[in-house]
């Protein structure tokens, strides 16, 4: 389970470096993300451009992270691949999470 974390005074960006967010890594992902977000005072953007597959365990971990966010600190999902985006749409979690497309993340990086 590989995460890259970068922070500045405005936000924290967490990049998932794995291709899959599934039962094999969901518990470690959830635990590590809870550690990261517990210290955040500003927006957290989760860069998911590398993730090609997410199962129900991965989605459950995402929901747990969402619930663990400190009050008033937004969690933004960015760069969802089509397969991962479908999981959020089919489960209607796209109405719960704030989702940006990957072009928003590219503009910030450039």
C-alpha cells in the first residue's frame, strides 16, 4: 500500500500509488488515511488517477475515511478512472463525496 503525501498551508494531497483498492489493502489504506487526515486542518485531496479497480472493501474504506474527516475539513476525490467512477455512481456515493475530474488536479500541478 503506497501513498504519497504532500502538504502546504492550504491543503494536503494524498496520491494513491496502487492500481487496486480492494480487500487486500483496504484495511491498511483506511488505517493510514485516518492517521493522515486526523492531523489535517485544511482540505484533503485524494488523487486516485492510478487506481484502476476498487471493490466493495475499497469503497467501505473510502466511506470510513470520509467519516473520519475532522469537522469542517473537506475530502475531495480527484482523477477517478472510469471503472472507479462507475463504482461511485452505481452505489450513489457520488452524491456523498465531492469528486473532481483529473483536469482539476493537472491544473494545480502545472
